[in-house]
C-alpha cells in the first residue's frame, strides 16, 4: 500500500465566489411574469444576458418554456414577420431564438434535466462579428455550449432585446402561457457589451466548481439592469443604478425565497419514479404514490414542515425511494414539523404545533431523504418557517458539513487523451493533480483489452479486466506514474497514433477509502490486513500468476455478500461460493479469503483493490430496476464523475459511464470492462442515464441497466459533493 504519493492541490487561497441571498420563484399556474418596455432603444447588436436558474416541474417537459423574450409578438401559429427574441427551454434543451423577418433557432446539444441544483446561463450576443458562430454564444456553468443547428444571426441584423419592444421575464410574448416554472436569481442584462461567462462567474480554487461573481461593478448600458429580487414588496426593482424597474404579475412577497445558487434547498425530486403533479417550485405535491426530496442527510440535525392536503404517510426514506421508510400517518389538513437527529438516531414529529412524539428510533446510516406518500406542501426552510429548535438546520446546503474531500479531483480523475504512436506523458486536467496509484486505460477506438496498472506492482505490470490472463510485463504500456499523471510507451493498447483513450486514475489513501493490497496466497482460509480504516464495500481481486477469473465482492450484492461473488471479466450473474471470501464479511482492518485459487492461490501472488464509501466522494451501493423508461433514481449525495454498474442476477455486461467522454446528459457513451469492445454510443433511450447534482437517473429499459425487480450493484465517484454542486 502506497499512501505517500505527491499530492498537488488547486491554486490555493481563500474560497472564491459571491453570496446570493435569495431568488424569485415563478409558478406557471399563477401566470407569474415580469414585463418592461424600454422608452428608447439601446444597442440591439451587442449585449449579454446572465442569470442563475433552478428548473422545476416534471422531467422531459414538452414544448417551449420561456425564460426571457422580447419583441412585438405574433400568433400561436408562429411569429411570421414579427420581431422577437427568446431564450428558454425546448423540452430539456436550451433554445435561443432571434427572429427579425427571418428565423434563427439554436438548440443546445446537451439536455438539462437536473432539478436538484442551479445552472448559470450566459447568452453572449454580438451580430457585428464576421464569424457566424461568434454572433450567438451560450455558456452553461462557464462552459461554452454546442448547438444542434448552425443557423446563426445575419451580420448586423439587430435584435429585439434592448429595443423599444415589450421585454418579458418568464413566458413568451407571442404565447404567454409558455412560462418556465422554477427559480431565477441574479438576472442581469448588459446593453452594449458582449461579455464572456467569466464576467459573471469563476472557478472556485478550493472545489473546482463554477460560482457567482459580484457583478455590481459592470457597466450595464442604457437598457441594462440587475435584478437581485432583494425587496419582496418590489421584486422587479433594478439595482444596477439605471432605474430600469420591471412590473410584476402573478408574483407575491412569498415568491421571494432563500433558495439560491449559494444556498441550495431541498425540493421534491422529479427524478423519483413516483407520480404526482408538482407546482410552486416543486414544493407543492398534488397527489403521489411516493415522492422523496432532493436532499440526502447523512449526519446532523434537520427540521422541515409539511402541510398535508390528503391523508397519508410522511417522514423519511433511507438511501433511495425503495429503501426503508420511517413515517407518521397523518390526516388531511395537518401541519407537521419533523425533527431528524441522525446522531441520536431519532425522528420526531410535532402535529399542529403540539409537543413532539417519536416516529422512529435506531436510525443508523443514511442518507435519509424526506418522504411524502400523499398530497402536501413542503417548506424545507426556503420559505422561512419558524423552527421550534434552532439547533435543527433547514434542508439546505448551508447546513451540510464541509465534505472531507472538497475537491474530488484530488483523488480521482477521468483523463481523455489521443495516442501519438510514440511516447508521451499524460497530464491530468482537473482542478487538482496527483500522482496516481491505480490507472485503468481503455482504447475507445479499437478492440484492445483494458489495461490495469498500479504503483504497488509497479509500472509496466499489466492486468486486463476483460480476460483471465495472468500479469504480464509490457515495457511499452504505462511506463511511469508521474506527479500529475502518467507516462506511456508506444503499445497500441495505450498509445496508437490518432486513436482516442480514456484513463481512470485513483490516488490510494485512507481519506478516499481506497487501498491496494498485495499478498501471497496459501490456499488456507485466513484474513488479510488492509489500511482503509473502515470495512471495504467493494473488492476486486486477481491471481497474478494464473489464468483465473477476477473475483468481485460487493457489500450490496444479495443478502449474503460474503458467500457470493461476481466476475469482472465475464457476463456472469452472482455465484455462490464460500471458498472465495470464506463466508466472512470484511472488517475495518482485515478481509477474509478462503481456499479458492481466485483469491488465495497457493504460493501465488495476488492483488486486491479495496474501496469503501466516503460521503461526498464515493458510493458503493445498489438499486432495483423497474423495467420502465422512467427508471430508478440512484442518490449518491454528489454529482458523479464515474459510474460502474452490474446486473447481479442476469448474464449482462458490466458498464462504465463517466462525465468526460460525452460531457453532457443524456449520458449514453459507455465502455464495457468485461470485453475489449470499442466505445459504444447508444441510440436514444438504449443506455440513457443522467448525472445530476445528487445522483444518477436511469432512463432505459435495457436489461444491463434496468430489468424489473433485478438488483444492480454500482461504484460511483464524485465530480463534486452535493454541497457545492451545480446542476448538469
């Protein structure tokens, strides 16, 4: 085990970012909107729009949902020759329209279906540019977007934004019913300047995440404005100094809430498979079969309020919507205040302001999610209910403990590179860098074996996840572990000229709960020491000397995981063999092996990769398939960077998804650890899943990922903890 590698953190210094204290909630059922008609035109050729948005309502909405529009209208059948501009959702893509006697309609390639956190959106418009694609640029969380179309505005055509036409925030001028449902914060228009996203946000040096900047020093221009929604009695007040105030309709003082990009609150999770119409910022649930919140609680003390609209059960669910429930049976019209104390293991409820009574005791490991099984209205603190005991936190990211690992890229990274057919060093590209102890490489373009190397066995010592082959020494594969990546020889499996590769890298550390253990087998049941400090939840073990299968232990695999095992290099379902793990679960200091050559070959060298869950960084768990395109939601309490999964009951492949190869949702680009197959990119729905701020949403009926009633085990590693995660 190697715990002394060179670790280089980010750029250091104090955390960056600007606090945003509130947002405005827009409920489409209230026809909530803001309007303003400028007295004169500003610069219609060059401007920038910036805002933070948290989406609501159901996933896969159809039709247009306007965030902002401007122009002289048009009919429901289309704008015709009318002038109008528009930004909003088109189903789950962001759509940009600029119509001025012609039509431009650009759709982001990415689909934005995350409802658990906030997006930052910047539309940079400058139709004076000679390059067409520079006339309309869109950034989401600081990342320049690609579009499905290529029809950009004509040069020097002009726009309706900043013109003396009706401007509308939420809804569209030509069909006002097409209103977005959600939250908006820090809504800014810059008249006369085309600004990059870096004028409004920046990367936090400690976490690597995109955060807000103070924009008060910007030059806003004639029709520019800055809406902070800071006055609940005048939500449309402009704070830029220009006095470009907005009229409001369908909004009330209660629509100013403390849910914001810098303090993200729980709402009901639309990614759950339960039914029920949501409204009012996904806090009002009209009816339901089951619905949990977006917020997982692993430690601490928490309070929230439920006002029931029907009789039913309310409380918490452990781990996922199909987990163990602890609930109180309430009647219609009751006001419930829940207090969850995870250290004490208790859930209590006050009914209609009465004294607290016990709902459940003995609650152990989380995460616990708020649960509703009937119609209700929730206040998780964003609407400011008065807690009976202020030691209990509202369900917001401000109340979460700082994660043990603030920047997961200091311990795990996915690195993409292109081969050069010679030698090269591959440098990491995330916020932090480290000398990796375990590197797993796959050629994405050719049917080459997966290459697994580690610092315990040493560079050039190769294993393959897709074969039973014994360890070989190959001096032309991974040749060195370097301070910020690794070096390569010219072997085709790692460095064919022009071919694309993925490399997953881990740092061995007790902090990240990853340990590499080498030992010599003796064919006698015994224990092997490890250095995790907690019981491993997943173990990958390979006999280095023989052509034996890889043996995989997973703590969530069946009711008796110490008797059962999976095979990494095959499609096999779970097998029962007490000689693999000696029918003994691992502990915080040792794991057990039996007499099998797979884990304890006599006199033979063995290697074991051990992993355990770390809140905000990694999760070894399971989910149960439902066979529906609206598949299970897998809560992780972080935005994933890597997701490995396996059907435990049927002969299906292992799958690996990550956040780099495609880079956006739906995440349908996969590699298969048990075969040498090239990278696959599934057709719509065939392998679809979404990475969101709080977990993974399964969106396929494919048996490899979602057979009804089948248990799937997984290992997930974080891009960022939920506390600091933006939506994806």
